[in-house]
C-alpha cells in the first residue's frame, strides 16, 4: 500500500505537479477531520459514531482566450502517485472547459500573519467517548427530573469534531490551522392529557470547558417543552411578531444568502444593486467577523488564502457591503471581503463566518411588556424564503401575548412578510445576543406581520 504524504507535503506536491502539467496557476487544500457523535435517550445509548476523513482538493487554471479555464478534483488517497495522476487530470479537465474572465487566484494579496484565535484546545482530543456520553445522560436526567410531565425525549446528542486545514497556491501562499467544535443538544417531550410537545436547547463552543453545564441544558430544554403544552391556533391577524434569539438568527441566515456575492452577481437577490441604500431599521447593525476569538466560524484565512476580517454588512440599516470571494468580487467590480469558503474538496464561494446582529439594551421581558397584542415565535417550521423577491413565509409555533403578558402557547400558524419590509420594521432589539452556532441574534420585534391561523 502506498504511503500517504503529510498535509503540507501533499499540498506542495499537488501544486508542483499541476504547474509541471501546464497549469497557469493552481491551488490545493487538504482537510482532515476526526468526528464523534453520540445520542442517548433516558439512560440508553441510541448510537455512537466515530469517523475520520481526509480530502485533498486540487483546483487548476489553464490559460485560454478571454480568460482562465478551471477544473477542480478531489481525492482521499494521499499517496504520491495518486496526487500526481489527479493533478495531471485536473489540468487536462481545465483545458476542456470554457474560459472565464473572472476566474483565477486572488490578485490582492494573501494572509501575512495567522493570529491565534482560540479555535482548539489540545487536551480536548483526549476526552473519552464515555465522558461525552455521560454528559448526555446528565442532560437527559435533568430534563426528566424537572417535571413529571417530561415523559420521554427525542434524545440528547453530543458531538465533537477536530479539523486541520492546509491550503496553498502557486502564488506562494501556504498556511494551516487546527480547529475544533463541540456541542450538546437536548430534545425532551412533554405530555399533559392529549397534548404532547417537544422543544430543544443546546450549547456549542470551540472548547469543551466553554460548553454550558449539561444539566442546565436539559432543564432549559424541558422548560421550553412544558410551556408549549396546550398550544392552539389563533385567528388570522396582523400583529407585532417577536423572534426569540434562537429563531431570530434564521433571519440573518436569509440575509446572508441575499448579500452573498454569488446571488448578487447573478441578480438572484432582491438586494442586488442596493449598496449604500437604507434597507433596514436604524436599530439594525449586522457584522461578519472571521477573526472573532473563539468564534465557531473563525479562521485565520479564507478558502483562497486571503486574511479573514471584520465586515460591517449593515450599519444602522444601511447596506455597506456584500460577502465576496475573489470570483464574485471580479464579477461585481469590487474587492474580496475574505469570505471564500468551501467544503472539503469543493469549489470556494462566499459565505459568512461569525455573523451577528448587534444587541440593543432592552431585556426580552421588556420587549414582551411593550407588546400589547402579538406573537412571540419560539420555533420556525419548513423553508419558505425566496431571495429573489424577499418573500418570507414560515410555519411557526410560539406564545401569544395580550396586554404585555404571555397568555397561552400557539401552534399551527404561519407568519408571512417580505424580508426587506421586515428588516425595516424592526422596532425593538433585545440585549440577549445568543451564540449557539456561527450566526447569532438577540430578541427582535417586527412591528407588523401577517399571522395566518384558523
């Protein structure tokens, strides 16, 4: 069996071979991942999965009339012979594609320093599988002990992933970094009579010691499930809609899709051509920062070797930037924002890193108190967003508010609007910014939306 080359050596060999085969330029990335996932229900283990993956991707550019021709291939075999053969094939494939004037490596420099971002704790690699399973059991036990109406669960899941990324290109850049991510998710079931409800809570971090205590996660998840018992629909109306942080972050996910350079240059976003315009309330400032210490989306350089950075997408409602890799930047006549990302062996494209909406000063209880009649959304269901038009329609569940107080849980409803109008109608922003992933938001109130019920 052929010996696998070490990461940097594999990348260097791929680049040298691609150039020898006639490539105008090339880049290569190697992603190595060790992952653990387990789920517990009650005291019983549902499953344990452990995996190891390594993928080398090679992207070659071949000169052609009117631009560069491009191809990308990948392999999990890191032997020298396979890398040589794959590099040759990548160059040959590139020569058979159409030229593109926007294709090529970035032309405005690469990361010159790689800061320590707190993405990895070496000691976490030595934590036993049994220890993570024990965390899941503690969360399950805490949920069931909180209230006798917690009768079952969809399970408590834990996962830990460790990654090493090596990226290099023929422009002379080579860099690597290690990162990790850990999480715990609890999903208890509550039952009272004929009413049965589920809900969830989770914690996620780069380091195991930064996770929320398992029992606290289980109790929080149980409390959320209990408050949904007895849910019922409401009549169709137009009212203020409050989004809890765990669901408000989905609005930022939709916004990210609309400011992605790949949708903008294809005119597939309702925000295409809107740079400099006021598109949201003055209460809305949205930031993407790939160098946030300990952030779940942080990395020292992007998928093309450019330095990650802080990008203010919306400042007091004004659209200040799109998310751009080098290709989309060329298509739009702009500069890259260091936002290139790619799956192992995949083509790069713009994506957010750590994306958040700046919190306000109001506690969430005060936002509810200031709402005479409306809906507090605690869960969104299904996918109903069109980035071309901004039209938004999602199934929802939550809590009904009357006279500034939560009165009863609701379900079997749909909320609808247009994302641009929703952003412009945000009139209250909470202080409770919540990070349970790489996208975060505080509690948000949209002054008026359609709630479709019975």
